C-alpha cells in the first residue's frame, strides 16, 4: 500500500521558516516525480515544487522561487520542502504527491498524502 505522509506544518510568523517532510512508502519511487502542492481556503490546489527522484532535478512555481527548496533523502525515502521568508499568502494545506509524468496539474499525480497545514501570521 502506497503511503505519502506529510509532517512539519504549523503556525509561523511572516518572515519565518518551516521544513515540511514527506515520508514515502509502499513502492519504489525511483521513476517518479515527487511534488508539493498547496491549497488555500477557497482556492484551487496549486503546484509548488518538484524533484525528480532519480536525477534530483528540481522545478519551482514562480511564487516560491528563491524562498523554497525541495530536496530528498534516498536512504530515508523522504522528500523535504524547506520554506524560508514565509508570507501570509503562503498559508495553505500543503500536500505531497507523486506522479510518473511531468505535470503541474493535480489530476495527473498518481499518489497523494493527506496534507499538513501551514499558517503564516502577519
């Protein structure tokens, strides 16, 4: 059974930092792209960042470029999202997702976690 389990969310002041983790299990993800998406209240789910598990290549949404960093630990089968210089508009539920094809559309991802809430106060 494939599982993606997020952790690390919480309440932080604007300008602060958080690191999210996504523990992956249940299959080999070497051929997958591992993504972070987020969904703010009343808004659609949007792509945040991607890392290609095998090669390590990364890609970011313009809104987080230069502030967020995605990485992975192969030994721990875990993907991380380091979030710095957080803004109130970063407030959302953050989801880990895995997909075979390269796409920023939520519907194209094969597996999802249940999400972790990040709240940034002004």
